[in-house]
């Protein structure tokens, strides 16, 4: 193996380790952000004990120690009192209510048996590690790789939350877009970068505007959170040019259409059933960035 080949392997391995470490810190944030639209972020486990911090595993020490369902003198917060219908968004209300209820019930069951109130760190750690490794393999040692590695865990978190409760939190979507443009601006100042910050900015505006039009046409099928997320997706895709913007956008819609078609064929959804589109928007952007990085 040549020295360059060894360097590439080490780079991919380091990116995978970074992704695994970052992904392992996501479960608590995913749980806390997985609240229906219009409700505050979760601040208690299903057993009613306070959840402190945003990063780390989703495990309650009080539940694991066998303490009561609610700490003395601390009533349950509104989101812990049972499933409710979710106002608006990209899911139908009844579907969101069922999803939220089943997630809360499964979390309560886990909290009663061992203190875990949400899925463990392994799935997000593995997923984020694979995403970061692929980005490193495609980008190489170019400076924009640091940007992709910093944004990847946030993208995974957004996809997980939207998949659970059909909500894309503003504290994640808008900073994601701002951070993408700011970090790419710094990358553009470094030698050997392979992109354009101007096109990244225009891509963010164009894709955001396109999704805004779709939201105006069909607000029941396209949540406004998708519009905000499109700003960040347009920025990362625009870095490698307009062809990458088109490819990543089409890939997202294609993945969403295939998923919806499978649900219809399996009779788990109707033709007018809305689905959370955020995971597919993110997946399409990921595939577009991979293609753009390879071609750059």
C-alpha cells in the first residue's frame, strides 16, 4: 500500500471514529427534541425525573435506582402526561399522535427496566460513523471535509427527530444553515478547497425559496421546518455547484417517493398520507455532497 493509500485509510478511520463518538452523544438530544410541535422540549424522562444536559446517553439514574415515578414535589411536565394530537406539520394529526404515544410508552417501559428511556447510543453512533467515513473517503484531505464532519452529526440528529415526531426543531435547522455558510466561508479561504462559497450561498437561497413555494402550494404535505432545513441543504450542495444542487434535490424526492410507494404497496399508508420528509431531504443532500466531492 502506498503512503497516499495509507493516509486515505487513516483519514477514513479517523472520520469514522469521530462520527462514532459524536453519534454516541445524540440519544439524549434526540429524546429531548422529540416533542410534538407547539410543546416545550422534553425536560423529564418518562418516569418524571429531570433530564439535565443535551448530550449523552438517554439513561435515568433515578429510574435505574428504582425511585418513584415522580420526584417528590415535582409534578410531571405536560409532555409526560400522555400522547396528544400534534397541530399541523408534515404528518397527519392522528399518525403523529400514535407515533408520539408509542414512543412515550416504549420509553416508559425502558425507563422502568434499567433506566434507559430512549434507544441506546449504538444505532446513531454506527450511522454517524458510516456517514463521516463516506464523506472522508469522497472528500479526501480538502479543507471542506472538516465542515462535513461537523455538520454530519447534526444532520443525523435532525433525521432521527423528524422520523420520530415529524418535527424539525428551529434550534437545529436555522443554526445548521448559518453554520454551514460560516464554516464553508472559512474553508473557502484555505488552499486546495474545491468549492465556491458564492454558489453555496445562492444554493441555500434557491433551495429554500423552492421549498417555500412548495409549502405555499401544499402546506399539509410540506412542513415549514423542511423549508428551513432546505437552506442548510442548499448551502452544502451549492458548494460543489448547481449540478450537485439538482442531484441532491432530486435524490431526496426520489428517496421519499420510493419510501411512500413501499408504504402504499404494503398498505401501511394511502396515496394522500403525508410522511416526514426531513430524513429524505438530508439523505439526498448527503448523496449529492458525496457525488460532488468525488467529481471535484
